[in-house]
């Protein structure tokens, strides 16, 4: 008599998702996009009393202090191998230079213009990562939207454009290095980001502390500077890490088309810069391009 087993194979339960993985990565990106320009919009309002380098210094110093209290990044840094340490140092240098160039640019050019120039780097990264004709069309539609958002305005000082294009290159490097430190999970990426922010503080320390000193005796200015750091460096960079850990680099780069659209929206709310029909059409094209895009296998 043949005896067949009645037992059935029971699949082990899937491990529960970490809290950060329960949120769609696109939502992290949307939060990052909102704060990416909300902080600088308020920083523009500080420029009347604090020089741009001083605002950049306050932003990075306050973010570095918050990360230091939150993550104790020096412990993590000491435990890593040379390759990870070099990535952290490189990212910190990029963050420091990027923030300085950005504030020097928006002091001389409209915020939307700097945002459009900044988007040129992500366009290159998204183009390099194309895997289908559909995504190529999506990129073209989103890029057209960005062009309409600013009419590709060229008004402004030459030095302003120099800082804007330097910021563009550094922003592209931020995306590349940010994905490197996020590749094995958002938690480790945040620890690496915290360490990189301390490096960024060392980079800008000699550049803006004298300009920032005026805020040390004015609690209102100091609080505003800390607010800029929280809304421009802590919240968006953490959100970026959580999104980068789960999105291919080309997809993340394409979604950055939302940044100029967000800059336009923040300009409406904070700076009372009302958009015309062309800007509204540009926002619609950006949204259409992102909706058309399909995530390629990593």
C-alpha cells in the first residue's frame, strides 16, 4: 500500500516591512520636492539682513547639528571601510559646494531660473538611464514643461549664471553619490548622510561664519536660519535617501522635473510670484511626463 504524504508546504510568512518601506517612494520624493524650495524661498527673505554665504552657513551648520544629535554619525563613520568613508567625504564636499553655489545664484537670479538650470543635470542622468522609447517621450515632455516654466530666461549677471551652472553640476554629483550611499537601505544611507553633513560643515566653515555672525545676536534671524536648515537640508535629504534606496537613478532623476514646478508653486505662496499661462502649461507637462514614465528594472 502506497502512503502519500498529506502534508502541504506552508510558505514562511514574509518579513514585515520596515516603517520606511510602507510609504511609497514617490511620496518621499514629493515631500523632498516641496521642502527643496520652501527653505530657499524663506532664505531669500533673510538676504536683506544676512549675506548669502551666511545663510548657506546657517543652513549647513544647523543641519549638521541636528544630524549629530540624532544619529551620532562619527561612530558609524569610524566603523566603515575606506570606500564608504571616501563616498561620505565626497558627498559632504559636494553638499557644501552645492549649497554655497545655490545661494550665491539665487541672490543674483530668479529662483525659477536657477531651478531650470539645476534640472539640466538630472536630464542628463535620466537620458543616460533610458530603457524604452516611452521613457524617452516622458523625458522630452517633462523637459518641455521645465522650459515653459521659466521661458528659459537669460536675464541676470554672468557670475549668477556661473554659480547656477556650478550648482547644476554639483547637484548631478549629489544624485550619483546619494544613490551610492543609499544602495543598501535608507537607514544606513541616513547615517552616511549625517556624516557627510559634518564634512559639509567643515567645507563651508571658513566661508560664511563671519556673514552668519549677525544672526547670533538676533534670536529671530537665528531661528529663521535654523528653519532653513531643517526645511532645506534635514527633511529633503532624508526623504531623498529613503526614495533613492528604492528608485532607480534614472527614475529619480526624471522625477526631479517636479523641482522647477515646485519652485513655481512656492514662489506663488511665499514670494507672491504669480505664474502665467505658459508656466501653468509647463507644470501640466511636467506632471504628464512623470505619469508617462515607467520604472525600469534595477
